[in-house]
């Protein structure tokens, strides 16, 4: 006989609000406590009370199930649906339509296309300041400028783009609040530039996306999805290199970035909803349950990684356990911008001068994405 969600381990809850208060105030501590409870019970699944049935899985096997069983674990009704910046486009398109939509978008974001954008992005990068500077704020600016170059040949109003992206870095519920006037201004700017691309052609991402059905919506959503994730990964990488100058060599940058994304995955929590009831290791999970997987938890699991809390780029001399390392998701729904983000970050790291870390707060701070609480003050050596 199958057990129910009520039989699953769970972190301590509060009378009346369940886990909602802790989810808002201390989500990393909450899920770490839940993981501890699950492992102590010999399970890889725990329950959260978030106002609707919710489960969080820990294991690579759970990650694989959630990310490959696309008919059961769907995006409609997930966390992305409540954030206007992310609510739409390929992010919320489920099977059977997702595959065709993704195939239409893939060429513009493939390795070959990204290679053609590299020089333009490099030229748009913010110069590294002289003296001491906040690596987090600098990463924010340089990623925004490079995305503007990649998507819009740097023709999008930078002040408008900065205003559009700023709410994503605020605590909840700020990113979920509707902003119709701001969105309308952004969409008008995208439409203005897209009409020029359709008349005159171009070689930026907008030129690829504008002719596609729904392409202008993807042009609004994908930079929003890319900006903070890339900013936070870049800021952490700069900080770690400033703390360990011996790693500031081109042949170590890839391992440094992988280690950053293991310990501090910007997409720290992924979500799906069950379109139908499912069974997992003897537990029945009802239709409508919120199914969560956490690259943050999996990337710090001591059963999967040796000394998981240590920053050790050398661990990447061998491959990670399958489905244990998911900074860009996995399966058919792997992040559309994976090549763009990695190319941007590695090219920036390759051009960094030697840096020295002075002071900062690198405590992971969860919001829409996971990033350092900051600031991260570094200086040229």
C-alpha cells in the first residue's frame, strides 16, 4: 500500500502558517533542515507546507525523473508562473508543444551563433575599475551591457533596460508585482528595434527571434532570465579568483566556474506541478502537487561530493555524478542560454587583471536567483 505525503519527513513548521514564514525569511535553512530530516529517515523526499501540497527531492534520481517525465511534471503552475518577467514563452510551454518551440529557438542560442556574438559582447564589457570596487555591482553592469550587445547590438536604451531588470534583485514579493507601464515601455522598444531588423536585417539575437512566432515575447523574457543568473555566477567567480590568485589562469577558469555553479547555483530551486498523480519510492504524490528539485541541495550533498562545502576547482578533473550537477537544468528543458552565459563569463574572466579580495559578504542570498549578499570588494593587484 502506498504511503501519503503526510507520512513524509518535514522540517519544523509554525502553527497556522506551516512553512510559509520560513520559506519567505530563511528558505536555504528550511530546505537544509528538510534534507537532514529526509536523510535521517532514509528517504530522498521531504514535505513542505506552502499553502498547497509540496515536496522537495534530494537525489539525482529524483532530479532525473522531474526533468525527463515532461508529461507528468509540468511547468504550468510552477513558481515561474507567478513572476511576470518569466511567465510565458518557452519557459512555461509544456509537452507536446515545448519540443517544437525549443527547436525553433535553439539555432540562435547554439554554440555557433554565440561564437559570432563574442567580439561584440567583449567590446561592450564594462572596463575593470582602477582601485577598489564592488565586484557584484561591476558584474551587474557588465552583464547587462553584454546582453544588450548580444540581443540588441547595444541599441536598447540602457537606462530602460536597467530599470526593467532592477526589480528582479529585490526580495519577494517585489519581482511578482505587475508593472504594466514598465513592461509596455520595454515591449515598445523591442518592437521598434524588431521592425528595423525585419526591414534591414541584422546579426544580433533579436534578428533571429523577431521573425519567429512569439519571438518578441521570448526577447523580453530571456534576457530577464539570463541577467541575474549570469551576474551572480560572474560575481562569485571574480570573488573566488580574487581570493585565490593562483587560479587566475585561463586553463583553470572553466573549473572555477563549475565549482561556483555547484556551490552557488543561481537557479537554486526548480519547480514543476504534477499534471497527474505519480508514485515515488512508495509514496503517492497527488495531482497538483508542487514538485521541487534543488541544485543547491544536490550540489552540497556529502553522499555525492567529497568535502562538499570546500571550494575545490580541482574536483572537476573527473566528471560529476549523473544528474547531481544541474546549474542549467537538464534534459529537453536545459537552459536555452547555457552557451551564451558560459561564453560571456569565461571571456570576462580571461580578460581580468590580477585581483585581490579585500572584504565582502559572500553568504548565498536566495531570491528569484541565488547570489552573494554582497558587496564583494576587490582591487587590482
